C-alpha cells in the first residue's frame, strides 16, 4: 500500500460524514450577523454578570458553571485581577500539590523548600515529590544561576547591503546614547549588549537586558521601543521599516538561539545520589538508570529535540502556574540538558536550563493565590528572582531523577494507572 | 575585550557576594535532618490542614495565603481533585477572560464560539479578542483536523545489529496480535501504526494511536505497556532491556519529529481578510502586514525556531489552562507554521499546527471550573475533541493576526504599556 | 562594552579601507559591456583551447595552469566527460590515499576492502587508516543497510484548505495509476510510498523510491515529473501551481526530515574493540574514550547539531570524490549518530547514517579515474550499491574511532602538525 | 496495514537472500589473518607501485585503472602531494567547467570573474552559468564579508559546578596571557574572543580566531592547543580532563551554532533582476519566481532545514574542489538564507551564508591543478581570501536564481534529462 493508512482513513472518515456540496458550504465564510462582547478592561460585578448572561444564552453553560468560575475570588473585589486580564469572567482553579522539603545548596537559593505545583495531571506531584525526597536524602541539590539576559530583537529594513553596514556603524558609534535611552524607561532593566545580525538589507539588533527581579518581558519591550525610536530619530541611514520584534528573540517559543546563548536566566543544578539512595528511595539501581539514560539520550537525538531531557515542561508548567509566572513561557523554558553519569558507585545527575523565565515581582505574582504560592516558597518580592530560578531548575532535576528511575525500573505505567484511578 | 562582558560581570557579582570558602561550604551537600511531608493521595480537610500547619511554620506564608488557596473550591469536598493531584493544599486561581464570538466554519467545529482564556498576562485576551473580531468580520475561519495520532515510543535494547533485524522481523510477523493486545486495554484507543526506528542494537517502536475524545497520553502509555509485555513474553530474540518510552515520542517537548509527522491532532485554519477589515479592525494595511511577515519569517529561520509563528504558546497555554488540558503540553504544541500572503488586495492568513494535545474528556476536563470552561465553548464530553482542536488552532490564528498587525502598525509596545498599567 | 568586539573591528576595518562615496560606487551595479563564454555541451579540443585563450587573457592564469588542468585525461578524448559537465576546461586532480584492508562482515558488503579516499587535507587518510586497522584487528565491522528511499517532493498549490482535502482524496484513489506512470519512466526506480503533507492550501507529496544501484536523484526527478503531469492532467480539483520540488526532500542539504525518516540509504555499522586493541592500535584506553564520548555528545546537543558525530563529512567527501559520487550530497549525508559504550572491558562503537547517497552505476562512476576508484573497491556496476553504502558507513566508523581516540589521548593536534609539515 | 510497507519489504528481501544461520555467521567478527598496507607519508614512485601491486592482486582493478589514477600528475614528482595526503596511489580527476564572466561589485571581490566548478553532475555548470549571465546582465552582484571567525572549542571537565565557576573566573582573569600564548603559535591567527559555555561541571571555551588568508582549521587547532596547555599548567582549579575539541565548534558539520553566530566567513550577496532579465535570461516571470519562493520557504520549514536555501551545496562543493578547499566543509558551509522579494516590477535576490570556509593560501590551494583553479579566478595567495569568500557566495546566488527559475518555469526536469543524455 503506497499511501499511509492514516491518510486513507482520514479521507474515508470525512467522506463518511459529508457529501462534497454540504461540506463546501460548511467551510465557506458566512456573513451572518454577530455582536461581539464589549471589551472590558476594568472588571466590575456588573461586567461579569453581563458576560455570563451572554455566555449562558449562547452555550450549554449553566449556573453551576458560573458558580465554579466565580468561586476563586472575593465577589466584592473582582478588580484585583485588573492589569492582569481583560474581559474577565472568573477564574479557573487549578489544584496545587506540594513537594518537599527540597534541600537546595545554591548560589542564590539556600535552604529546604516546599514547592507548590499546580497541575491537573495525576502522578505528576507524586513523581516530583519522590525525586525531591531522594535529592534531599542525598544532601540536597547544588545550584547556580550562570547567566541572565532577556532578549528583545527589533528588526530594521534598510535599502541595501551597504546601508546595513552603514547602519551597524551608526549603532556602534552611538551605543552609549542608546544604552542611556533604553535604561531611562526602567528602574531595573539594564542593557547588557546589542548584537547586530545582518541578513543583507535587514538588520536584527539582539538586545539583551538584565531585568532585576522581574521576568521582564514587558520591561525589555518598553526599553527597546525607546532605543528604536532614538535610532529612527537620529540615524542618517534611511530606514524603510522597523519592527519592535523581528521574531528573532525566541519569545514564547523554543529556538536554538535560546539553547545556545540563553534567554531569561540560565541555571545549572546537580546532585550525586548514592547507590543506597537510588535503591531505597527510587527502587532501582544506578546501573539501570544509566542504561536507560543512554537510550533516552539517543532518542532525543533521533527525534530532533533541542537539547536532551525528559519532562522539564511538567515541572515548569506546574511551578509557573502556581507562582504567577507566564505559563506560555513553558514553550521556551522547557529546553536544556539532563545528564546522568556514574561517579564510582554513585549517580551524578544534573540539569542545565538556559531559558528560565521567572520573576519574584510583576506579572501574576501579586494575585492572591499566586502570591500565596510564592510565600510558601518564601520567594516573593525583591531580591528573590535568582533564587526562584534556581528552585525551578532544582525542581526539574527532581522530576528528571524520578521519571528516569520509574522508566528504568518499569514502574512508569503502573504509577500513572494507579494515581489516575480515582477519577 | 576578549571575554564577553556578561561573563565578566557575572563572575564579579558572585565574587562581590562571597568569599571562596563560605561559598564552597554553601554549595556542599548537607546532612541536616529533615522530615518529608507525608504523601497524600486522598485529600481530606485534615490533610489540607496538616500541610498548611507545616507550611506556615516553615515559610513566610500566612493565613491570608492559606485562605487564598482555599477559596477556589468547596471546603467540604476537597476530594473533587482526587485523581488529578497528590499532596493537595488548595488551588491557584487563574483569571479567565473571554473572546468572541469567534466564527468557525470547520470540518468539526462549526458556529460562533466564546473562547475562555486563562492567563495572568495583560493584553493577551485583548489582543486575541481583536483578532477574533477581525476573523469573524471576514466571515469566519475555515478549519480542518488533518491528522490524529498520539505517539508512545518504547525502546528495546538487543544484543546486536543482526538481532535488531530479527526483532523487527518478529514485530512485522506479529503485528496483528500486538494490535489486538494493545487495544484490549482501552475502549477508545486504536493503534494506527508501528514504525520501527533502528540505531544499531537499539530499536524504537514508534506506536501511533487515535485516542477518541481524550488527549490520550495515559491511554497510549497503558496500551503500549501491554504491547511491550506481549513482545517480551513471546519474542524469541533476546531482549537486554526495554523501556516504555525511549524519549523519542516528543511527549512534553518540542521536536522535529512532531513538526514533520505530527503528534496529537494536526489542524489547519485559515481566513482571508479584506483590506477593509485589516484597516478598520486592525488599524494597519495588508501591505504593512505582509512586509512584516517577510521579516518575521526571516527571524524564525535565523534564530533556529521549529516552524515559523509568532506566539502560539500564548493562545494554547490560556486555552489549555481554562479547559483542563495538560498545560505542560504547550511545550510540544506551540509549534507550526503561520502564513500570510496576498490574495489580490486581501490578506490570506493561515496556521497549521501539527501537535495539538487536547481532549474533551479525561485529564482535568471534569474539574468544576475547567468543566465550566468547556461548557462555555459547548465542547465538553464525547464527540467534541476534534472540534476543540479546531477551536485551538482558530484561536491561535486570531492571535497571529492581531500580533502581526500590532507590530506592523507599531502599536505593540503601547498596547502592553496601557493594559498592564493598572497593576 | 555593549557591542561585541568583532563587530566594532569589522566596521573599523572597512572604514580604514574605504571612504563612503567610493564604497557606494564600488557596490553599485555596473552596466559595462561583457561577453559571456559560449556554453559548450560537447567538448572538443577546440572548445577547450578557446576557453583557455579567454581565461589567460582575463586572469593571471598561465600555460602552467592550463597544463595542470589538462594533465588528468587523454587530450584526444576530452569527450569522455560529456554528459557529466558543461563548459569543460580540464580536470582538477585530487590526490587519493588508500586505507585498508578494512574487514566488513555485512549484510551486503563482505570481505576485506581497500578504500580510496580523495582529499587534500593532511592527516585524514592516516587517521582513517588507523581506525580501519583497529577495526579489522577486532574482527571487522558488522554492517547492514536498513532502509532505502530517495525522496522527491513536488508541491501543489490549491485554492483552499478544502481543496487540499479533495486533492489528497484524489491521490488516494488514484495511487495505483500514479505508481504505474512514475515507474514507466525508469527501469530501476520503484515508487515505495507517497505521503501527503498538508499546510492549508499547499500539499507536498513526499514520494519515496528505491533506485536500484544508482544514487538516483535524476531518476526520481524524472519519475516524479511524470507522476505530477498525470495528476495535473486528470485531477478534477483545480491546481493553481505545481512544482517538481517543494524544497522539502532535503536534496543537497541537512534536514531533520532526513535524520528522522532517512533519505537515500540508511546504514548501521558497528564493532566491539577489546581493551587490548584500543591500547595497542589507538594508544589510549577504553575508559578515556568513553569519558570523551560523553563530553562530545554534550557538545553536539549544546551547539545544535543534527544527530551526534565527529566528522562523517571527512570520510564521506573523500569516498564520494574518489568514486564518482555527487560531492554536494555530503551536505545531506554527513548526519547521524555515533555511539561508544562499554561492553565489559571492551568498547562498543557504532555509527548509524540515515542519508547515504551513493550509486555503483550512473553519475560520475563511469569516468576513468572514478571508475578506477570503484574497481579498487571491487564495487563497480550492478548489484553493488548496497555494499558501497555499507562501505561508506564502515569507513566513517573508522574515522570516528580514530578521532575520538586521538582527542581522548591528546594526540589530535600533534598528528595534524606533523602530517601537514611537509607543505 | 500497521507496519509501513518499506519495513515489510526490507525484512522480506533479507529473508529471501539469507537463512538465519549463514547470516549470523556472515555478520560475526572474523579472525582471519590480514596484512595492512604500510603507511606512507613520503610518496615515491616505488611506494605507488607497491600499493598498486597489492590493489591489483586483491581487487578487480586493472592496469587501465592504475593508468587512470596516475594520469593526473607528473610521474617524476609524485612528492608534490606530500603534506596533503598519506598512502598516495594517484589522483582522481574531477572535470571542471567554467562559468562567467560573473560580475561582482563587492567590498572585497570586484570585477568580472570566471569561476571554475569541479563536478560530475550534468546540468550543474550550465545552471550556474545561466544564473551568472542573468546576474551580470543585471549589473552584477553586490557582496560583503560581514564577519570572520573560525572556532575551536576545547572542553574542560571540572570537579563540580562551583569549580566551573572558579575556572571561568580564572579564564576571565588570565585572558590576556592566553591570547598572547595562542597567538604565539601563528603568524596570521588572532584570537577574537573566548566565550565560556557551562554545563554544570563541564566548560566549553568557544575560541574564535581570524585566520588571515587561510581557511585556518589547523591554525586554530594549534593555537588553541597552546592556550589549553597554558590553562592546564597554570590554573589552580583541578581539571579532571580536557579535550582540544568538545564537538561544539561545528567543524565539518551543520549546526545551529554556526547558523546563529557564524563560523569561518559570513558573506551576504544580492542582486536585483529586472523583469526583462528574468524573462529573457531565465525564461520565466518575476511573479512565478516569487510564487515558487513562497512554497520553497514553506518546504524548508516543514522539513526541518537549517535556514532556507535551494542548493548551496552544489556551488560550494564544485568551487571548493576546483580551488583546493576542504570539500568536507561543504557539510557546514551549505547553510544559510536565500531571499527573493519583489522590488516594484523587479526581483530582489540575496543569499546570506554564515559559514564559508575558504582560504587563498594553505590546504590544497598549492597543488598544481587547484592552484590553476585559483589563478583562473585571480585569487591565489595573500590578501585574497575575503574576495574568494565573496565569490563563493555570489556563485551560490547564481545557482539559487537559476534553480528557482527552472522550477518555477517547469524546466527543471527537462534540463537534467537533456544534459545528462550523452552518458
């Protein structure tokens, strides 16, 4: 059979459901009237009520659904979410489980942490908790933030290759002014470097900033906007177009730029587990974990992953949601390297994660339950972001240890079956 | 200066804070005593209370924090979350905004949808709402689910290259039995194909399943586990090791395997916007959007992204969280292609997303507020997953349209500044 | 310093050489007259003479240069190169070194081979020869061709997403006729599969062929062209454009499609070296090679390579040139996986290469010295291509063994210094 | 059918040829005696004769084969190849075609060039010649070398994450001495930067050099070796292992590091073709080329290529072989971006290639026929490497223009059929 089965089946399944003519009609644009829900920036009880009236008339949603979405906050102060959301209708309440204590012996994080993880996936918290227990039993995880630098990368379209050169020359000669201008927009952001990347008549400026204790995506946008406007005002090389972001920075998506140079905060975390800890806490052996590690590394290469790791995304998504980070950044953060190597009879385990995007201030960190998440960690407010990034990496290391042990031991399926059973 | 500045600064900042000896001590393993929070599968009011007592003694968390995390559900029935979480301490309440009506003329989704989006990032909902308005004004978005197939890829380690060949031969000869066995574990999962990938003595079996209306990650794990156990029982080629997952499937991570072959549900969505819609609804011109599109595509290549798109992750994370999907899957789902092309004076816009992981049953879809999210869409329960996947793609298309328009028009920074101002 | 040094220096170096105005003039288009060398398909002594007269008048080339380029063939029969080149002016004579005997215990290749390698890089042949000695000493290399399939991937632009579906349906329903039509153009090519890849209104058809003993790139082009023309003639879905190649097949370039699914011939090769062989033949230890292997694997991930290997390109380029293969295919072939693992005290080494593009007939294999290269291997003519692909992989394995040993032992630099010294 | 056809067929074809037992025997190591050809560094007529005696006894090679390999050089001076090859048995004579004049208006290259291309693939030279004609007719190609920097990236394995930090600190504090030491080994190489990349206890030092007019791979190896030995001698942080290359530099392989940061010389080249030139010289229209360009760009994304281009490898391999460059570097050089965009009625075309590895001195540039290749270009010797890199990019641009035109016009298959017909 020359055509893959799944193609044949998909064609058949559509054919079974639709004649051609009705299908064509179904997929055409329709000019039926519609009225859009009025955009709301400043939430009130009235605006919420109005939305729900509409939603309940247009969909199977019921009073119970409305009640469920309104249960997560004080009805008198829905405006607590202003500045974080528009067209607010309530909250979705994501269950939080706790792991720990997770001992971290880090450059920035130091102590025994209880890590809140928000997820709806059975077995996730249990698995990370097991990893945390093993790591803490082994004396804790060493961590270090190695680099920080959030990128914004505006693009400038010039008239020619030569003009690109002249434009870069102008940037080189005016970089000090540009730095002052960009930093004038922010108390915390500092411009670390501007690296021009030229593709003939298009120049991307890779602008890297440190962002204090904020994740900093908006901060660097605003700073870079100012920098760009100064260029446009002053530079004598004609600029055909400019864009605040040339889709180069890796914002909200995995990229090799991020893997190679880092974006956000880069953290490495490691622990050496004795054979005893592996056997007692993880129910397998160092040798079995190493044997699986070799195969898992091969799988990462052969399937074209960026870096090699098992499931950073699980730990990151759960921690990001629980602490008011931007969950969409999981797309760029869930990348890096997990290593497992023998050290005598023991097992060395490390993760290095070049793109952790977290803040201990700003974003969703000030919302009531998210703020609670940070307080449980003791990492809310100024001076805590580096430690939070180290906690994120250490947490992911726990997850890597636990899943590798589970797969090596043949426990993975059973754990998922049993913990999801109550549903 | 031969060493990059940021390296020099990072070294200096550590040096400023620490002498070597205290730093060495700080980063060493510590054998201080610790007691781990007892794992809890079945939540009770007592188990929650016990956790909080511990957390409040060990961290700056207060009664207010506890109250914030306990506000999102009925204190009498904390067990509603059993089967979705372990070590439960409460919920984090993520604000939900609504966009729409979003008109979809799809193979599976059809009608005007109100899409709930859970996020803490200002401007996100407003931006997607604007895109939805433009798309609906243009007659709506055509969508089609093109493919479905969740992968699990167990790995088998054999004794030699020759044994790999013999093993593959055995699989070929016994595939019908394997199919029956794997499907015996599930009412909905169907094995579509097994593709062996050989690297010398290691064979990965890329097993693809349709999963009915579930996202299906656990379903395919259990089905594949049964399949593997049958192989191990019956195959006469000696198997040194086997693993339920060879880190090949792309589960929870971006991979080129996923981009090329798809994982989960692959959906394409498109709309053609007239120049009038672009100007009135988006405040820019077709020509300007196309000019930026060219630069954005270049940026995606030069920074080593997988596919080319602006911010699928924003739409996906917000929709996944609001409807009880696995937010960690954003890491694999936020990948694909956005195209913008001229059609006469109009603008053709499409997204094709090969890795959407959603279900209308299972996972977190049954939890109260997540269930409400699905009900608002009218997409809860059996027979709705394909439509939900199409809604996900259509929503992402709205986000792409809006951000490209904003960047092309120079509005991007301003929108973020003004909507985040209330904080 | 906010701007990288190298940018500053490059700007300065241009500035030092040029004032702006002369530089602008220098880089502008020029409408000076020119006369092009007349294209020549059928070489004669006269056509060669005419070219050289022109070249010597326009460039510093001398009679000695002409003589050097005319030395590589019989002046009376320059037409021997017709059908392989146009505008022929002579040959460039690439020195060939020999390695071996290289013992191969393969599915297709079997025996002791002398492998000709054409290169101008000192140390390359010596290094591969050392690897071949070690491998043969260890009893030889096991090889197997695991897969074959050269891809051509035409693209069809349709009117809409729905039409893409209808187009795919037509392909599914007419695949048997398409197969017959495409195979009617070739004695050896067989169409294995057509896989449609849909991006909204664009459909790529990934057509895979076995190509007998030819590398087969032209064969699959011609076969696919016939297939496309039948589609265009018969298919009732309107086709806006079609292209023989949608830049999807990975022809002449590295791609993850090639890494994941293979293109050309996929071969795996392995050998287990005893500790004694490693020490005596390679001057290092199993332990040291494994320690380096771990670091080298890490480097491949962190720098964003496709797969993980050291220098397949060296072996492939040298073998391809020496045997009349298409040297440009090195770009796609030099990809895959090298593994080194302990087996007790011994060292297991393997390569798996998914994209070897070689033929024992066709292309440059019939030219006098290239034909000699194949004859030295005993692999010229029909029935030999699979063995030749296995020789290619085995040769690359020798190179991997030798370079890893050299770097592990700290010999790498010294070897290059001493062997390049005579120049 | 659940198993792909090609797997089933491959299994069957092996089964048809072999019973299990003979196949097992066939693939086992064999301890038959063998004698290796004695390694020869300094070629003599006697050493050549000895090799051929052996080859003719062990293989079907004949006197005619020997004569063909000995035809490419003066039998009296086989030592001309010493320092470029070991175990020399003759030359393989690759036919060279010429294209041009190719007008280049570049920062470094300037004038009308005749470009020698060595290949055995029919249609290649004709296609590039056509592109060169169109580009020259349009006034020539603007080029600029934008960056240069050959990387060597040694790896150091330390005892811990903390020691990695201490090691980096030592490098920062001693970088001036390291620069002096590395540059002491070379007249031309200059160390531009050292960038440490840390993965927990492993530190890669990405060392970038300018290499004068040499391609410079050996030069940077020797310079980096000196640098490493100084580190090992003086640094007080314990170093467990060090390696001259951590498989990070992208030497001889495609990598995203190379795409993002460049390796070797980065060149951009562009030309704007009038609609008249497109129609008369290329037989198609601007509109048709742009329409295909859009699809080709989509194909590059969907198949996971690095950058987006059609066939840089063809031009590079042919030019590298004809001018004595390292043909294996095609693997890393054949990467970058081709753009085609409308400029009014005209067609803007550019290539930007970040990894061109060429020298006008060193390597194979001094061999007789390769030296002739450079002389035909007028680019042999000191001060010419930057121009040569620009010629390489301009040549590739010609190839891109021609192939895009051919595919857009539907001529591609026919051209290959007719030009390969004489064989």
